[in-house]
């Protein structure tokens, strides 16, 4: 494996493992991942898609 090919492979690795885009949840204001349900309140695309443990027990 030449230095050129090795370094190109590692450049690809870094590009794919970058930190995902973070957004502020419009429902509770917590910082969460884009395109994912909020880890704090479960809000995503205008509704609650994942209830928290204590909410589910009610
Ligand atoms: Zn939230």
C-alpha cells in the first residue's frame, strides 16, 4: 500500500466520522442530533415520537 493510497483512505475515514450536525429542539430547547428524535423529549417532525420512561409509565 503506497503512502498516497493509505492517506486517501484515511481522509475518507475522517470525512465519514465527523460529528453530526446538532440542532436545538424546538419543543424543549435541548441540543440534539439533526434528523433524530430529541433525546430529551422525543420530539421530531412536529410530534412526540418517543416517550420518555416516566411518561410511558403513566
Ligand atoms: Zn426536545
